[in-house]
C-alpha cells in the first residue's frame, strides 16, 4: 500500500479519470470484434469495465497500475 497521506479530492478525481479511461480503452479493444454484431451489450461492457477500473484506481492508486503491469508481463 501507499505510505503517503490519504488522497485528497483532486487526486481521487485524477485517479478515477485515468482509471476510467484506461478501463474503457482496454475493454473496448478486447471486445472490439463484437462492436457491429451487438452494439448495446458492447457499450454496456465498456462502461462497466471503465467504472470498475476507475473505482479500483481510486482505492489502490499506483498499486493498481503496478498490478496490471505485472499481470501483462508474461512474455
């Protein structure tokens, strides 16, 4: 965990915004092949993935991104 002081409102907003964009982008590219077959569940999945990543980024901060990078360093 982080050893620093707890995040203030601006830092929480930045964490959520960056996590939201990150999650939306990742889910978009993972499920992009379904974009033209079924549009509404696709955008719902992108929205839910973005929301979850945004909330995880608020809760865990830099540890969230370190965990993501460690997960994708399999090659």
